[in-house]
């Protein structure tokens, strides 16, 4: 098996297992915090009423609901995810929306019909392909020639204090998890625009546009310091660093998080900066 296939399989096992279960617990909070970036990306995608949209790595359905509002009842959203548990959640969340279909599928390998979508959209769901150029090359023919791919991905970790601050606090007590290599999948794997440009142009897209979008991430989602500490200790990179750590290390790291986050609390909110790219690409004329 190639390194790319092994990475892809590892991601599939993670998201269709423990990673999916973890995400489900936090997905309502993610919907709240991701809303400003999602609004900006949907605006950038210029999705018309009646459009057919593929929502890639749709998770528990938050983005599919917003896309459904955009296309109206005459449109169609096919929301796909590799996680069975998350698609079950997405189906529940969208059951009253006739224009939404949710389906378990590996977006990197699924055979979507040619020219069947006006838009492809993703909120943080395209950074986990083992071989992203091959995945986008396979997805591209399913986009109509006048179609557009728009997705949100994280800018590099140092630009994202919501992730870096808890990680630095926790790593005073627990070992830092191994960083993925520059060509390996992961939440920050699309931080470098040069890499994303290379991947998308190899896959048959014209040079993509990158728009910076910065927003506030409320780790507490209005529920106060202890909620923020719980999120920081269980989600993202800090959560990964604490997985399987003994109780004394966890306790010390959680105390460190409390110390770090307490000065940031205002009216139940614990706000740290978040930074994403909104990436838009159209099929290349030569593809
Ligand atoms: C960071 S989560 C984002 C979920 C959701 N879009 C959101 O913003 O809440 C990444 C999502 O991509 C999905 N995913 C990862 N690899 C995938 C693949 N090859 N095909 C389809 N979905 C995939 C995961 O199962 C997960 O739901």
C-alpha cells in the first residue's frame, strides 16, 4: 500500500470511528462558531436558487442546512461524508428538508455522475484526503463546466490561537502529538496556498482564489470558563495531546488550561482568534 493510501485509510478509520463520535458531541458548537466563515464562503460560492450542490465531508449536516436555504426547494444538496455516524446525524438534522439527501461516501473515490453539480462546497471537509490531487481530479468531472468549487480550510496553526493556545498550555505537561508531514492529511494541511494551488491545478482546476477570513472562536459558546476548558481539553490538537494520558497529567494540563483561559472570559464567552482561507476554483478550460 502506498503512503497516500495508508494515510487515506487511517483518516477513514478515524472519521468513521472515534473521530466521528468526538465530532458529533461538539457539532452544535462547531455550527455556532463556524457560522461567520460559512456565511462568507456561501456568499463567495454565489449559489443560485435551484442549484445542485455537493457538500463534501458534510459532518452532522450544519452546512447542508445553510446550503438548502440558499438553493430553496427547487435546488438539491447531496451531502456526503465518510462517517456512518455523522451521516445518521445529518439525516436527522435535515429530515424536513426535501431538497437535501445525505449519503455515506468516500468523496475521494466515489463515482459521481459527470456534470451533475453547479457547485461543490465544503466546510473543513477536504483536508483529509490521502492523495488530494487524485481526489479532486476524480471530483472535478462531476462539476458542470460553468461550476465552481468553494471550500473553507484552516490557515496555519500559528494564525489560529483558538487551537495553538490550548495546545501550548497542555504541552507544558503532556508530549506534543507528532505533526503531520507537509504532504499528509490533517486539519492544517491546506494552510499553505502554494500547496493547495498545486493540488487543484494538477486536478484540472484553474488557479484558485484565496480569501483570508478571520473570526472569533468562543471556546465556551457562551457557557462559561468550565465549558471552554472542557472543549480545549477534549477537542482539537490539545484534546489529541491528552488522549490516553494518565489522570495526574490530565489534571495538571486541565489546571493549566483553566489558568490560561480564565483571563479571557467575558460574560460567559472565552474568545480566541480563528483564521481560515476561503478557496474558490473553477474547472480549467484545458481539463
Ligand atoms: C473537520 S470535520 C468537518 C465536518 C463538517 N463539515 C463541519 O464543518 O462540521 C471533517 C469531515 O470530513 C469528513 N471526511 C474526511 N475524509 C472524507 C472523505 N474521504 N470523504 C468524505 N468525507 C470525509 C469527516 O468524516 C468529517 O465529517
